[in-house]
């Protein structure tokens, strides 16, 4: 979309410039009074005042015709470029509205599938249909072969049975509606709890870009440290110079370690949000395979906390270890350690962005 907008902002001034520049480009050289005055050689005798107005030359109609053609060409170019820009804008609007249309079409398709599934299911069960058919048959045949007193009791009884079947169907329908509402409420509750976990994961993730920025900044300062030390070398001792070299790698490594810890915490919370719905709405067989007792859950939580702090400790080691492997002076090794810590922080950011 930004590319289309930039093309539109480029084409419109170009067309306007062509339209304005067309008369100037089409004007002949002798049409300008100054050019005519420069090109004509000065005469020895001044002309009289009446002769100062030159007669119309046959070149003026040709020049005006060329100017009109140039104006028409500029207007045509402007119209063509304007149409191209409008088409690009319309394509951009269609591209922006495409995800919404796809979502609406998917929703309509799902609703049609639900309606089709509900319509294919019979509204009256076979038992109810058989009972209603028997009541109608008995009520219709009874007056033909039974006495009047028995018919007076039997026909209203069949009507009461039909009403009882209808009330039973209404009872089942209300029970199913209440069950659906309860399931919807439980689903909303699970969604709210999962959203709470996701919010905590987002909060833990928020510090990772800050750590990346800090590590990158100190890696850049590590490049400036040799020049800074060269300025301070005549004034301070060697111990102070060594400490100056170590400041940038230390802060970069700490930022990378904090980024790794925040990434581990965010991934753990996101996994908890994903597993909440999957476990709560799974069948008994699926839950039985992943069921954990209270002691097993405590052990798992302990292992999770240990893995978190282990990742923090391990994230401190790669940058100093890589700096030790590289040969060179202390300032070069400090630059290597700071750059490795910045890359490690960026890797943590990529991990947490992939998870969330």
C-alpha cells in the first residue's frame, strides 16, 4: 500500500509538470521578444515609432497551433496518469478489505453448514412419531367399534397423551438450551482465563525489545571504547582503562540474560494459555493419558522453575566464551563479547515473537 501511495504521489506531480511545461517546450525560439531582439542584428538607423509594432508573421498561427497541441498532450498525459493512480488506489482498497471479506464468507459458510446439519436432523424422534400416530389412529377408529361411554373417555385420553408428548419435547428442548448456555459460559470463562495468561505473557515479553536495544547500544559503545581510552590514557592508570573496556560487554551480556529469562517466562505463560482450553475441553481418554497427581504437578512446576533459572545462567556464558576463543587484544575481545550478546538478545526477541 505504501508503494502504491508513493507511486501516486510521484505520478501526479509528474503529470502536472508535463502539463505546465508543454507550452514552454512547444514555443518556437522566435516567439520570445527577447530572443528576437538578440537574434536580430542592430540596424544603423533607428526605426520610427510607428514601425515599432511588427506586422503579424505567418509563423504565429503555426506557433499557436503547436501550443494547443502541446496543451492537449499535457492534459492527455495528466488524465492517463490520474486514471492509473485511481486504479492503484482502488486495488489498494480491495486488498485491504480482502481479509474482512474472507472472514465474512467463512462465517457465512459455517452458519450454512450448521443450518444444513440442523435441518437434516429430524425434529421428532421415532418414538414420539409412533406414539402420536397411535393416538390419532385410536381416536379415529374407537368410535367405529367401541361403545359411546368408552369413546367419551378414550378420545380425550388420546388428546392428553398427545399433549404430554408435546410437553416432553418442550422439556427436552429447554434442557438442551440450558445445557448450551452453560457450555457457552464455561467456554467464555476458559477464554477469559486464557486471555489472562496471554496478558501476563505479553507483560513478560515487553522487556525483551528494551534488552535488545540496550545490548545493541552497548555493542556500539564498545566500538567507541578504544578511541575513548586513547583520550583518557595519559590521565588515568591502566586499571581504570581495563574497567572501561569491560563496562560495555558486562551490560550487553546482562541485557541478553534478562531477555532470555523474559523469553522463557513468556513462552511458559503462552503454553499455559494454550493448554488450558485443550485440557479443559478434552475427552476423558485424552485427559487420562496426561493426568498428573498433585505431587507430579509440584515436581513439574519445580522443574519448570529450575529450567528458567538454568536458561538465565546459560545465557550469560556464550558471549564471554566466544570472546575468549577469539585471539586479539582486550578491546577487540570486548567488542566481540558485546556483539555476541546483542545477537543473543535479538535471538530471544525472535523466539518470543514467534511464540506470541
